[in-house]
C-alpha cells in the first residue's frame, strides 16, 4: 500500500514538474536592425545616422518603438502568453530614412557588436526576436540580415528559437533561415499587415519553444526583377498572388507563406522575387506550396509590368488640368522615382503649365533651409530662391520659386526643420531637410496646413501614398509620374549600374533568362 502510494506520489510530482516547465514564462530577447538601402545613391548611411533622440533604444523603450508595426504585434502576443521580454539595445531606422545609400561596415559592426555583447550578458534566452526589413545593404557583407542571425545563433546555441519579421520588399533567399527557425513577412503594399505578422511571429515562436511546432521550410527564388511602383497589391496580378498565398495558408493549418517582391534599388546578390514556405514538420507540403507559388508568379510575369500606367511629368500635369476642369479633384501626382527627395520635375511643370491650388509636399533642400536660417528669415519675408535639383541627375535642375515665406521652423539648437513657401495661384511649397514620403493628407495637416484649400497634391511616393490618398476614397484622380529620362528610381532598371548581379538573368531583361527558367538551354 505504502509502495503504491509512494509511486503515485512520485508520478504526481513528475507530472507537476513537467507542467511547470511547460508553462514557465519564456525569456525572449528583442532586437531590431532595419534599413531599406538604395545602393545607387552616393551618400552612405553612417553610424551617426542611426544615433538621434530615441535611437538606439533598449528595454521598454525599444518594445514601444513601433506600436502599430511588427514590434507592436510581437510584444502584444508574446506578453499574452506570459513571455518575459528583454529589449536589447538596438538602433531605429536611420534619420536619413530610405533616401540613403549603403550602410557602412563601421555602422553595422558597431551596432551589431553592441547587440551581441548585450545578448551574451543578458542570456540565456528561450527565444530571440529580430525585427528586420530585409533590404539592408552593408559594404563588405553580402547578406546582413542572415549574418546577424548567424551571429545570434553562435551566442544562443542550437535550442533557442530565432524568429524574424520582414518587409515584403526584402531581398531574401534561404540564407536567413539557415540560422533562424522562423520568418514572417507582410503581404500587402501598402503594408497594412505588419502588426499581424508580428503577432504571428510571437505565436509561432511560443509554440516552437513549447514543442508544439517544428518548423520546416522550403524556398523558391524566381528570376523576376520589377520596379516597386509596379507592385501595388490593390490590382492584378499582385493582388492575385497575395490571394493565392492566403489561400494556401487557409487550406493548410500551420503553413506560413512569405512573398518577397524584391527590392531592385539594392545591387546585392539575393535581389529579386522569392517565396518562403514554413510548415509544421511537413517538408513535402512546404515544397509543394513553394513550387505552386513560384510557378504561378512566373506564369503571370508579363502582367506584372503592364498593369500600372505611368506618365511623364508634362503629360501628367496636363491630365490633371483636364481632370480639374471636370471637377475630378482632389488629384494626386505621385513622383515614384525620387529617391533623394530633391527632384523638381513636377514642380517645374506646375509652374510652366500654371496650375493653381497645389501643395508640393515636399522638396528636399537642406541648402535652401540653411540659407534661410543664416538670414534669420521669418514668416512674411519675401522668398526668391532656387530649390531642389542638386543631389544627382535624377533630381532634375533647381527651380526658381518666388513667393512669400509662410512658415519656417528650427530646432532648439537652431537647425532648420522645414519651411512653407506660398507662390503662384494659391500654391504651397513645403521644403524639408530630408526625403519625406507623404502617405496621408493628415501628415500635411499636422504641419499646420489647411488641406481643404488645395485641389492637387504633389508627393514623393510609389505606392504607400495609396493608404491615405486612394484606398480610402480621398482622391478622385491619381497619376503616377516619372521624369522624361530614365533616372535612378525609374522602371528602366537596365539603365542602373548593377555590379553585383547580371541583370540579364532576370525577366524582363533577357530572353535567355526565360528559356533557362523554363528548362531550356
């Protein structure tokens, strides 16, 4: 009797111990390293570009850096499952935004070195979450996100679960998943589902930690290289591809699909389209889904380059004038090709064709702003200066604007932050020290501008502007604009000086690439 009781009691203790282990709060390190690098821009992204108030951040401050993005979704779900999150000191996006070139090796090694050192100090961990973009390019490191995962793996060991979240404009292949267990990317452009992907990453990581999910992946790259302006998921064929990914995820429980459109402005070895499929211990299923999606994308390749009409600046402004005459306003002119922020092509045509009630948001010109600061300019002063058109050939030529300075803002240290110039027939020019991608009218309103006085909105954006100007029904006319010559940012990728890839291995730049992908010589 006593032996039976003792045995039963031991079994109870063992089961209780296993339950405690299974429900113990997992310790998860949280890190981020994000940049969308335009390698063709002349200005490198340096260590100092990542250092500003709020960056780097650690602890709770890091966990709050993007409450509506991947970070916010991950933190919410991880904490719902009782996880203890440790924010490792990490930089935010550089102050230069996406209008900057290669990240220097010094910057990468400095921040990654600090992150790895803190990871060693704070460990051990059950999981590591990497909030990434996927299109970072670093001088001297071919695949910086995969290299980060490799270094993290060296520190945390084989059993710790590593998960990353990505932007669909990442240039990714199989390299990251050679070191990490999980990857999740948004599917929509504009990127409406970033928060959702953060939630998925947390939920899947917890399941792997607790032994409920065994990630097996399959990866297929597709030799298609397209300008990002073509990739709006609000229209076929991109919407069709996204829907096919969603259908597979709906049909097959525990299957996750990553659809990387590719980011052509980065001259890196893994540029181009890619599908990653992660399954719960089912390699054959992962391969089946990946093959289907890659084949579907290849069949639709021609349609990817014909669905989006693009206009030269002169034609677009003429079309807008006709639209205004027919009451089809507000109208949006989106300069999709301006990566530096200082392009003047549309501004030139607004002046030449005498269009009124137009806000240009924005032209990058730190030189003009510095001149205003030096002159101690104030609202009400006359303005007569050349603006923009100085970064490179793709920016066009400086344009002379005559008007009245309506607004001028400087920091506490006297650094110019922006200016508004009233000119022409009710027009407003907004000057900024860096590229500003306006994606919603509220951004203009928050700068103290009454948007109700304008009929035309000139912005620097490829697709993200549809979030606030199109998908919500705001604009009655939307036109995508490019300069008359094929400059950087253009759909004419063959004019860009690629050195790390052979462009002729990608559709639509070589008939040979098509034959080889179809199994021919």
